[in-house]
C-alpha cells in the first residue's frame, strides 16, 4: 500500500491539470468570442452568441461586405463632416455680419452723441436766447399796446365812498369841488364809463375810481391841474394817477415809496413811464442862480 501511494497521486494531479487546462482554454475562447462580438457590433455586423459548442455555426462575413460597410460608414461620416463645415462657415459669415452691424451701430451712436452734444452746448443755448429775445419783444409789444389802450383812463384815489352811492353824482361833486371845474366844462366832458376798483387786499380808505374819458385833452386837464394844485396840509387831496398794466402798477408803487422818502428829506423826484418801464428820477439841487438841475434816473 505504501508503494502505490505516489502513483495514485500522479494520476490525480494529471486529471486536475487536464481539467484546469480545459477550463483555461474555454475561458480564453469565450474572451476572444466576446471581443469579436463587440467589434462586430461596433461595425454594425450581425452578432451571434458564441461558445465552444457552436463555433462552427457562426455566420461568416465576406471581405466584400465588410469593405462595402466600411465605405458606407466613410461616406456617411464625410457627409456629416461636410455639413458641419458648411454650417461652421455660415456661422462665421453671420458672425462677421453681426460684427459689421455692431461697428456700424457704434459709429452711429458716436455720431448721434456728438450731434446731441453740439445741440446741447451750442445750438440749444443759442435757440433759447433767440426765443427769450423774441418772447421779451412780444411781451414789450403787448405791454406797449396795453399802455396805449389805458392812456384815456385816470385813477382817482381818496374820493369818499358811501353805501348805495350814485357814482355819476359823486364824480360831478368832486370834479366841481376838488378840481375847480365849472358846470359848463363838466357838461362838455365825455365820460365813456366809470366805476370803483375793488382792492385785491383789504386796505383802509375808499376804493379808487377809474374813469375813461373820450378825449386826451380831458385827461391832460386833470394831470395839469394836479401839478399846479397848491399843497394844503389841512386837507388830504384827491390823488390822480394814469392807468397802467398790473405789472407796471407794482413798479410804480415801489418807485412811489422810494420817492416819498426822498421828498421827506427835501429832494425833488418824479416818476415816469419810459417804454415798458417805470423809472424814478431825482433832480439835482442847483446852486443859487444856476439853471434848473438835471433829472437823473435812480434805482428803487
């Protein structure tokens, strides 16, 4: 029994080695079949399951079929590459066109900005100055027309106001009593209309009376009378003013306030309308025996 043990071990090893070699061969064959199947699948060829028992049953692909398949794939790939190249060229052309359009827009924007800057800095101020000049010219023209239209009006301040008064009788009475007018002269007067002017802000004293005369000589009569009228400190006289547009009345009021201060200090003043402005003038006091002083315009 001891002599047969080595021989038995050799037989067992032989069978084990044979079985292992067979398994390795089958495994190698399966790996090769799997690799071939993957390659055929990538090439678009039919794939069959392969094992050691049916290797002889696999379909065989001829060289011509394989060549035709490769040529077809090459043509398809070439067509795709040509299409991609065409699309790329078209995209590049569109890109260049867009770049040109953007440059044109940038140039237009710079041009427009330059023109706008020129308009804002040069043309617009010049236009504004011209418009202001024209507007002032029109305003002066309207003011002169209004002054001319109001030249036949006179404002009488300080005439006593009574409830439910008859203004015609009131005018008759103070014309004869305060202005030394005879009934005959009064009867020849042409009074177009007359009414009291309500004050915008409440003030002490009666509201003034505005009278529109028919002739300039009648207006001048009252203005000359006021100039020649002697000063009576015991009786406050009725004041007479020419009618002016509202803005000039405001100017005349300011000038009158300044003139009163100057007159109280012994200076001689006068207020005149020159063009569309109200001016205050001061007369220089001459030396004894010298000609009358010169009227000088002053601010107020």
